[in-house]
């Protein structure tokens, strides 16, 4: 079994997240995509409580049988580390091959992750750049990838998805200013946000 892990704040989850999960699943022949909302982050402003972000991700993914949402980090007290979540997922799916889906910006900070040398033994990395990734020098991407592969024996693959640029920041801005988010977030998520009066 091949499982992709897509972690994030999802504040809120939007159609770009969902499309990313589906495209990577298809391109890399993954059986399941696990959405992993992060726990509460007191240092971040305007972030919805973790339980609400988990509920929004659940609403957004409920009609896709290939998507699973786990509350590993939203239920955990204190700071969540990726290594701890991966160990739990390993126990849940003991025979699965794990693939951690990240953005291009994260590629350049991977080596700073807690227990990164242990993480690379448990999961490969699928890097999905946004359409505007040309802002980053291709040579820098190659250099960083080779560094992680040589220094940590990491397995890294760049997955081109040609995804449009859409951010949760933009979604929150539009909600706050009473602008339309149609086609940006799932309708069920939009109704949830409205009912909870989030991001106002």
C-alpha cells in the first residue's frame, strides 16, 4: 500500500489543497492521501481552533474515498512533531510505503526538522511546486535535493502538478472583506465557516 501524507494548518482548507492531493495521488499511484491538520499554534494570528480546522478538512474530503483525515496532531496537547505523527501512521499502516507531500519552500528547510535523520528512513518526500516556482532557481532546487540525498540518504522527487496559486491567506482575506470564495473552497466548508463566524 502506498500512502501520501499531506500535512498543513488548513486554515481553512481550500480547493488547491484538495486538487494537490488528488493530482499527486494519481501521478504517483498512491492508494490513499492522509490529510494531517496541525494542532493549535498560539504564535500564529487569526488561526481557527484545531478542532474546527479538523472538521473543515473532514467536510471537504468526505466525498473522496481515497482521502482520509487524521486528528493525530489536533488532539495532541503541546507542540506536534512530524516524527511522532509518522510513527503513529506507521503503526496504523504497518506494511505501507509512506510519501510525505511538501511544498517547494519546505524542501529548503527539511534538514531543520526534529529527528530528520530518522524521518528519512520512514518516508520519501514528494515536492509539489506551485506554478510560480520559477521564482526559485532550478539550480538551487537541484543543489538542495542532492544535498539531502547525499547527506541524509533522503528520497526526494519533484512532482509537477501545474497547480494554480491559491492560498488560505487569500481565502481568509476574502471572507473578512465579504468577497466571494466560490470555486475557492468547497461549499460545505463555506457554510461551516459562515455558521461559526470564522475569519471575520
